[in-house]
């Protein structure tokens, strides 16, 4: 029985699904005809011919010339080394091409997602771009950062952007967050130290679930995400500088803040 994990590993190393299944079938069989390989891998015979030919080109399979022809795999350790080396060379080539593209193009500037004077609401995909946007906004805040958050997301946010938050407090920015009241969970020592050190950093609790993670940057832009994820920035987020959107988020935050009790810092 060929494990799905083994198939996925070979796919990550550059083989297709049918190539992975064919090669792994051969490792189980030792050597075999096309018909036997086809039955073992459950791949159409015509496709098996094409796949074996490609695997030979890649140096992963040998052909035994007889009637009918038989095929046998190179040892697994050798095959993995071949694929890994090929993958490294491809990645190096991609890196060189990417660097060339960046050097030649002046239009690949992440910059602002939209002009400040142009009201827009965007859906930002999860991942590095969203993380970069958060980092940029945290770096440029001048007066205030207000937000609502799930407890775990808040911990990940502070741990992920600790230096940015520390710099904001150093320049006198007011930071307020409203969290779900989860008494069984404790703040990390890093977060407790930050709370104790600066009165401009306040955390309060509500006795119900917050419907979304909201961040208001200087009351000029708002970021909203609703999915609970293990990793920071692992879910997409709405991002807007629309005065109406910002005003609604601000009104919601202030209304909720007035009903909370500020958390103790010790």
C-alpha cells in the first residue's frame, strides 16, 4: 500500500501525481512490465507508458530490454537525491529570474493599497501581503490604535509585532483593545510587562464573544477579519479608508468600550 504522505512528498519534489504513484509502485514491485505497473498504480496503460518514459528522462527508472520490456526504479535514496538536486536548481533559477524582474521593473512597488484621499474598501488575501500591510500601518501610526480581538489572536498579534507595539508606546500612541472574557487564559509575561510599563496600553474585557477582529489605525483606516485561525494573518481581511466604514467601526468600538472594565495589569 502506497502512503499518501509519500506521494505528496514526491509531488513537492516536482513529480506529478501519476509519476509519483508509478515510481512508488515500481519500488514495491522491484521490476515489472507496463501492464503490471498499470494495474498496481491504477493508472491507464497508455498514461503509464508516457509516465515511465518521463521517469526515464528524469533518471528515476531503468528499462530492461526484453520481450516484453520491463522497468525497474533506481533506489529510493538515489531518486530522492536526484529530485532534491533538481528542485534546488529550479528554485535557484526562479530566484535569479525574480531578482532580475525586480531590478528591471519600477512598477512592482507594494506601497499604499489605495490613495488616502480615495475612499475604498478592499478584501486583502491572507499571508505575507496582509502581514506586510499590518507592519506598515503599525509603523506609521501617529495617535491611536483601537481594536477588538479574540484572546488567542490578540496574543499572536502582540508576539508577532512586539517591537512595533513597543515603538508606538515609546512615541506616546494610545493603544486600546477589547477582548472576549476568557478567565481561564492568562496573558503571556511579555504582554503583562508591556501592560504594566505604559498607561497608554489598555486591555478590557466583554462577557460575550466579539464578532470580529477590528483594528482602527489613527481613526483613518479599519481592518476587519472574522475567521479564527492558528497563525497570524492566516485569514483574509477587509481593509477600508471609507469614512462611513471607519465611523461605524469607531462607533461600535466606543460603545463596547464604555461597557467594559479595564483589565488589571498585575
